[in-house]
C-alpha cells in the first residue's frame, strides 16, 4: 500500500520498548494511551456494562492502576497522527510477543491504523493474543490464524474451560469470559 506524502508526514509508528530511540514516548503519551485503553475496554462485557480493562470496574482506581502498570511494563506499538495516538497495542514477552491490550481513538483512521498494526504482526508472524468479539472477527477476516484450544493452558498459563477447537472460557476479574487465541505464539 503506497501512502501519500501528506499521509506519510502526519503518521509515525512508535515502537516503545522495542526501539530505544522511542522510549521517550512512553511517558510523553502515557495518559493518552491510558485514556484510549480505558475508553476501548469500557462496557466491553455484554454481561456487565460497568466492567472495564482487566475485569476491573470501568473508571475505578484499580482499572487505572492496571492500565498504568501495563503501559509501564509492556512493549508498545502505537501510530501517531498529527501528534496524537490513533491506535495502540501493548505486548508482553510470553511465548514470543503476546498482545495484552489494544485500542483506537474510535475514528475510521484509528481503526485502519489498528488493522495496520495487526496486519504487520500477522505478516511478520511476530505476535499472538487472546481475543473475542469484534477483534476476533476482524482478525479472522484479515487471515490471522486461530490457534487450537488444546494449546491454551500451556500458552496462557491459566486454567481454561474448552468449548471447541477455537474457543474457551476463563476467569478474568472473577468472571468467565470467552476467548480464542489468534496469531503466532512461539515455543519457549
């Protein structure tokens, strides 16, 4: 995909925790990344509209602390347009690069930027994650492979209840959530 010169000037991919020159952006964009994650996870549970990131109550101190912890301790891939973050993905090292959170600014461009991050991760076979809902549907459409659930407990290191070859449930924040593993986990 060829980008226009104007688009190129307005876009910058930040690889925080991956490129030492980009580390300064972790603190510079911390609150902005926090707010994107909070907004993206608010009401994500159909069963509990007050549930937010990590199974915490949306807007709670516990949720905010969990988001800030993950920003501090994660590798971060973010796309910045006109000085603002449009899409972000957080990763931890677990069987390769495990995606632990992702968010957009809610705009069409932000969603395209998120897809760009996911497309590059799939093309390079460099990341995997537990997904559900819209993220699962979009990634399936993009051709990201689903990992057989027989590998779930080993990969995530947690007890799961297998539903079928693609889906399982596990407790997050004390409640059962349905998940699938997609992407390219590595053997440790």
